């Protein structure tokens, strides 16, 4: 069984090499910029972001972690957060799920005031919060090459809906994705 897994892994890397190399070239400048930036711990930054968004301002933060793969990549992408007026299933939100613990995940269910969240890169496990715990909603995805993708873009919305339906096979798809980046 181990030999089969090794073979599949090798095959996936071999097939994906052209795409992986192209991505490496495309994001080489972004990695250099990442080396030059100063990071602030989330426990200090995100309460300030929450307050700024609550005051009606927008905030741009870098994504940390891998729970939103394949749509957002760790320290590569940034998101623009804005105050929300109405929340919908499929929205990516910054929420404080317990005191001092923030997550940037997608809404998968809304039941009255209760919200269920799950990261795009997660294959199981959900978080729960209330609408008052939502700090802000993602309005733009900012790529390191300067490309800005609006969160309400119809093509992106179709991809998000498709990705949610692929939950049963998400583990395999994420494996292929990881080998190609």
C-alpha cells in the first residue's frame, strides 16, 4: 500500500511540475516582499482590526494558516475586511469563536443568530459563533501579483459552491493541490 501511495505522489508531482514551476516564478517577488515585512501576533492585531471594522472602516490583513486552501494561501494572500449588514452562506468572515481566538472561515450554515463556520481547507470540523461574534466580512481577495478578486464575483461564487459540494473528496483534491504549489 505504501508503494502505491509513493507512486501516486510521484506521479502527481511529475504531472504538476509545469504548473508548480509557473506558480513559483509568479510568486517569487511576493516571497521576497514577505521576507521584508514585520509580523504582529494575531492576539494583538485582530482585536484592533475588530475595533476598526466595528467603527465602519475597512482593514486589510495577511492570511495566516492553511485552513482556507485552495482559495487563500498562508502568508501569500491578503483579504480586505469590511463591516457587514447581511451575512449569507458562502461568505468568508473573521469571527471570534472564543475570547481571543479568531478564525477566518467560510459560513456554511446560518440558523437564526447561530452561525456555523468551516475552513475551505478543512475536511471535517466546524466552529460555531453568533452574529455578534463576526468581526467583518471579506469583500476582496488580494493576490501578491496585484490582482484583486471581488468576493461577490460570480465565477468565484460558483467555484466556492462547487468546492463545498466536493467535501467528500476534498482530502484527495487538497493532496493534489499541495503537491502542485
